C-alpha cells in the first residue's frame, strides 16, 4: 500500500491542471439535424480538486433553450504517472454514455 500511495502522489504534472479548476458559464450550439438551425444550450461548469489533489472533477449542467431539456455530465481528469499520460473519464446523463480518453 505504501508503494501504491507513493506512485499516485500528486506531482508537477498535476499542477498543469490548475488553470482548469474553477467555475464557468458556457454557451454551446448543438447541430442535431442539418436541415434545422442549431439548438443553443447554456449552462455552468464546476471543476474542483478531489482526493487530495489526485483528480479534477468536472460537473456540467445545462439547459437547451429550444426544448427546455436539462442535461448533466461529469468528468474525472488525472495524471497516470506509470503511463506518463493524462486521462479523462466522462459520463453523460442525456445519452447514457461513458468513455475514457488518454492524452
């Protein structure tokens, strides 16, 4: 357990995520049918450090101006020291999907 805790300890790479931490408002255009004008969505993003600075958690909430439908999504961003890569896990409450991406 001690070696595992040491390997997952936040390092210099984690500090690169600091500019993404905070609260924002967003406006997004969604094109669902090319024959119609894009739907506009407005919402908020909150990103914060969790688990002693090992992850950045993102919570997104928005509402489609055209339909009034609400959306919610969540992401976790971390640095994987063993692979020397950042990874993101995202989940979407509207489409019920989840995926992981490494950069």
